[in-house]
């Protein structure tokens, strides 16, 4: 019993979704199934539209504390809007028209249905290709960060070109002096131990030549120390300027920061990434483009399904009933015959004039009654 009651409620709910009056549908049992199918299609189309719209807005507010709340509210509103539009589109098609007139009536509605399908399909496509989109976004963000670091470093190099050039010169001289001091120490060692080379005397002990080499080493060592101190000063100055300019803050993104940035990417970035995936070039991109195309066509067919079902179906008893009822009401409201008691005069007045009023016809028998009463009174 409870199951039959719940099924009856579901059936009546789908009837409401069609936009056709329930009392008209109930009079014709042969059309119950048709209206259930049309109503279910309209309902599920609106449901998918709500999910798609909520998902799209979730990425608009990605990272915000109330992102889920805004996504749910917008998804409900978007789904109700699409539900109302589809319901009106299907219910407004006149099945009693002949020939191509029905198609002409539905053609603007079909175009609008295609636009709705494209809009609701895009967010779901973003969700389907989520992993591939994240990979494209990671590559893009890393490339952008690298380009940003290069621009900042180039700007800093141009601004402190003199200091950096002086440091490079001192560094080259320091490296040369350090190498020279190392070579002189080897020569002094060979001189002290009496090793005969082209630059030593071959006499063992710390003699005259050894003392001369020692003096040369001390002189070059003092120059090395001076260059080292100057390099330290310049390095300290350059590092301080880098800190002030914020150069050190522009570093490559770590894996954790990159994951966070990709997860909070907005709808525009993800849409761009999907466009990159579907751009022509290689087999992978062509396959992705075909998949996106077929998904879009699927939603187009799904969105147009209620209209196509209404167009392809024959005119049923309910359609004829609604058409005759509307025609009878229109004839009653627009009757202009002077013999009609329901006649309305359509007065098109200027602003400020008196409104049109209903003209009533007095019964003709009133005059005859008055004449009879006068004759009786004379007698």
C-alpha cells in the first residue's frame, strides 16, 4: 500500500514537471506514460544542470571558507532556473499545428536548449579531465614562476650592475691569487727539501731562495686576504639589497605549495587547461578533443530530448483538449457580435482617457412589457 502511494506521488510529480495541467492528463490514461517520460527527462536535465552549476561556482570560490555553501545555493538556483525554462519550452509547443509550423515554433527553443547544454556540460568536462588538467596547471605555474624569477633577477642585475661587475672582477682576481699562492707554496716546499726544478736551486734547507719565496707568498697572501674582505663586504651589501628588494622571496614553488595552488585554481585557469588538452597537435590532444566533443553532444541530445519527444510524438487527446479549451476561451473573450451578451468593446484610448467599459444589451422584451402595462392602466 505504501509503495503504491509513493509511486503515485512520483508519477504526479513528473506530471507537474511537464507543465501540462494534471486534471487534463488524468482524463486520458493512454498518455500517462508519455508525460511521465517527458517530466522525468526535464527533472533529470535540471538536476544535472544544478550539479554542473554548483561545481563551476565551487571553483570560482575555491579556497574560501564558504565555497561549499555558495556552490550549493547557486547549484539549487541554477537547477530551478533550467527546470523552469525546460518546463515552459515543452509545454508551449502546440502539437495541433500542421506541417513545419511545429518545428518553426520549436526552433528558437532548440537553439536555446543547445546553449544550455553547452553551459552545463563544461563544468562536468572539467571534472572528468581533472587529473590531466592538474598536470597542465603544474607545468604552467612552474613556467610562470621561473619566468617571474628571471625577470626579477634581470631587473636587479640592471639596477646594481656596477656593484655586481666589481664583485665579478674581485672574484676573478681572488681565484687567480689563490691559485698563485698555492703554486708558490709548492715551490717553497720543493726549495726547502732541495728538489731541483726549473724554479728551485736544489739546495736543502731554508736558504736565501726559500726566504725570497716566503716573502712573495706573504705578499700575495695579504692581497688574497684583502680581496676576501672586499668580497665579503660586497656580498653583504648585495644580500642586504636582495632582502630589501624581495629577491629571495621569488623562489621556485615547492611540491606542497604547487599542490595547494593547483587545488585552488579558478574556473578560468581550469578552462584554459582543458583548452590546451583539446588543442590539435598530437594524438593525446586529438583524443581529448574528441572525448570533449562527444560529451558536449551527449548533453545537447539530453537537453533537447524533451523537445524532440514532444515534436516526434503524435498529437494526443490531451493536446487536442488543451487546444480546444484555449480556442473556446479566446472566442469567448474576443467575441464582437452585437447579439452576444459576452461582447467586450476594445477601446484604444489616449493616456488620461476613460477606460473601456463593457457594453450590455438590454433585453428587447422590456419595451413590450411596458406597452402592455400602459394599455391596462388606461382601461
